[in-house]
């Protein structure tokens, strides 16, 4: 028998294929916000949703919960329980869950747990790439290119988070505050060089396994300096965005799709 998964069972029970039912997006910031909102909804049976749409009490509304990285929204059938008046700080509705049995509620709780733990059937892999580059234009191009690559090169199965640092001090501060999956650093930074950042990473037991991609203008001497500092790969400038994307994919064993 084909395993449709809990999300389909829930949707059938909640009749989200009802074409007459209005849909409201509930866009959460991240998985923590998403799971908190859903658990609160399951617990209390209702939730507040900001909207400027004209609705009426008793109207059926589908709430489409999502967050960056969720492969498809989770739809829940609700009914408008009340509507905030124009004087309220936030305009919206109190949506009340449609009546459904404990079996569906258990399936929904199980689905939330799968999403929370990053089950690849439901959630894209999040990859955090720290870019250390003192040229803001170049750094922004890499950041935006990786955002786009998550959709085009990796078929929406990867979501890139791309924090940026313009100097070695900011890079080291970030490295010790949040985990990253890949470090991309220029070699020629203002002040302390990128090689110092690489050497620091290789000298710390909790950081040394991070793949390091060095990018820089220069000749074979620059390449040698970067590799001796501990870089895994050196890409000479000017570097094509496609080359950066494929290199990140290769060091993390990400399965690429055709990118046109």
C-alpha cells in the first residue's frame, strides 16, 4: 500500500479540498514559531490570525500554516469565531478549529513532531553559510545567489541562511555564537586577513570540521597561502556564482537538480 503520510490523512478529514472555503496564509518566521502556534491551536482550539479580508462570523476558513523550508503548507479547517473591531491594535479574526476526532488530533501532533525534527519528507534541509567578505556588493551577490540556488539548484530541498561578516573580528564572533555548515571567506580583508580566520577555525576542536572555501583575487601564491592555512577549496576571483553553488553542494553532499 502506498504510504500517503499523516499530512494527507489530516487533510482528508479536514476537507481542505472544499473549493468554497477561503484560505488564509499563516506565515511563521521559523519552525519554532510554527510548532508553537500549532500546539497552541491544538491546546486551546482557536487562534488569532491577522487579516484585512472581509469575513463574517461562522464562515469557514482554511488556515495555511507555513515557514521557510516547509515543503508544502499545512492546511487546517477552521470557523470564524469572532472578528476584531477597527479600534483593535491588530485587525483580524479568532479562528476556531473545525470539529474532528482524537485520532486526527494525534496524527497532527505526530506530524508536528516530524516537522520539528526536520523530517526530509516535510522540511527542507537548512544550510547556514557564513560569508566573510569586505566588499558588500560581492557579499550580497553570494547571499542572494545562494537563496536562489535553494529553489533552482536544489529543487526547494535546501534553504540557505547566509549571514555575512565584513571583517575577521565579526566572523570569529559569529563562529562562536552560532553553528554554521560552511565558511566562505575572502583572503584579503581589511585588517586581519582571511587566513587568520581559517587558521582559527582549524585550531578550534568544535570548529575544525567546518568546510572552508577561500575566494580571492591573486595568483598561485595566494592559493598556496589559503590552502596552507587550512582551506578545503580555493576559488580565484572573479568567480562565477554557479561555481560557488556547486562547490557548496559538493562539500556538503547536496544532491543538485538541473539548474537552467
